[in-house]
C-alpha cells in the first residue's frame, strides 16, 4: 500500500508584472502535475495582486 504525501507549494507573485502572473502560476501548476502530483486546492493570500502569494495544496 502506497501513501500519498500532501505538500504545499508557495508561488510568490511579489514584483511579478500582471501580464506575467498567469504564465508563472500555470507553469508552476504544470510542473507539479508533470511530476505526478495531484492538485487539491489553490488559495491566493494577500491584499493586492501585486503583493500576494499563491498556495497550492497537492498530493505527491
């Protein structure tokens, strides 16, 4: 029986230009999935989009 480990990935968006945010987030999510991870939840934390982080909860 194999147990899946739950992990958190933090994607820092501080200083990233708005037109690059989507690509940055999608690249990170794609890397998790390409490595065999299964994304469970995504949360955005911060008051301003230019000063926030994306928390990705996933199984590996």
